[in-house]
C-alpha cells in the first residue's frame, strides 16, 4: 500500500501544508535558538491569543453572529492582526527593559503572561458558544483546504528567500551582536524583518497546529539538532529533516490509530511528543558516548 492510497486527498493536503510550515519553522527557529531568543517565540505564541480575541470581538459585532466562526475566516485576516499584536509585544518588552530596568527574560515573561491572560479573559467572555478553545490551543488540521496551500507556500518562499539572501549576516547577528551592530549598516532593518518573519510563520501556523505546538515545533527540533551538528548549515539541514520526518510520522500515526482503533489522536500533540522523544533519545546517546 503506497502513501497516496493510504491517505485521502484532504489528508495529503494536510501533510503538504505541514511540510511547508515545518521548513519555515525550522529556519526561523534555528536562528532563534542560536541567538538564545527562545523566549521571544514563547511570547509571540502566547500573546497572539490576545490578537485573536480582539479580532473575534471586532468581527462578532460586524458580522452575523449566528453564522460567524473564527476559524472559518481566511487565514490572512487574523494573521495581520496577530502580526500587529507581535510588534505590540516587542514594543512593550523594550519599554519595560528601558524604563523599568528589567532584564530581557523578566520583561518578556511579564508581557507575554499578561497579554495571554487578557486574551484568555476576552475569549472566555465573548466566545462562550464559539469553537475557538481547543482548536486555537491545539490546532485543527481537519480545517485546512487547498486554498490554504497558498499561505503555506507564500510563507515558505519568503522565509527561504530571506535566509538565503542574508545567511551570513544572520550568522554574525547570532554569534556576535556587537560586531553586527557596528559592521552591518542594515542591522536594525535585518532584525525588524527577522521579527516579522517569526511572527508571520508562527501566526500562520496557528490555524493548523495551534498555539501550544507551534512553540515546540520552532524550538525543540533546533535544540535536538544542536546535539549532533557542528556548524550552522548542518543545524539548519538537520532541523528541517527532523521536522519533516516527524511531521509525516505524526500524520501517519494519527491515521493508523483512526483506522485500527476508531478514534483519532491529536496530530499536533503527536508532533510535539515525538519531537521531545527524539530529543531524549539523542540526549541519552550523547551521555552514553561521553561515558
């Protein structure tokens, strides 16, 4: 039995879209890991709920409430709102660092927990009868359709183009920010575009894999790959390969469980679980090699 006969057309679309976002998340996640900025991804992945809640409230009062469902909206609509929320997050973090004299971790934690809490309150107050809870937190790959591939391909094309064009500059920025600041005239522009790509990639994936798994997919593969790679290019390649392979395995396992046992497992949950299991396996191998 080949893959095409085992998976339906919609499931094949899900798999293809998952591959697109796996590559995009791998590229931006690797440089986030190298820059030791994982908390930025954490902040974005949580505060986007605040932006989604605001979007829901706005749309709720300008559309037919009986027919309106947040997750049925075109992805580009709430991606734009979420990107705006991301830059609000970055702005608030920088304000706290400058005026409250907090360090980066403290200000980031304060901002993302506060905005996430406000978002959760708004969702609770205004979305009691709407299907936004579990789907936003854990995603719902069953909602994707062929048109969503345009979003996936667009994000992938932008990410690959940016990383390819500015690879050397990003390496300098990751390992020596001071040198980057003084040697690269476009340092601030580069960081701005990089933050934009992070927000675009993360928020675009929320409809498909949800808030919780996105953080795992953007950080855990890079952490795992760092255990057995020695340079940046190898890290990028290893992260991409593991993300794609584990994504395919997660989709197939979910399908097998449904066929064999009559119930479906969360594909997003499987993704993060398998990535963490792979990390533990590599960590054990590394410990055994040193022993």
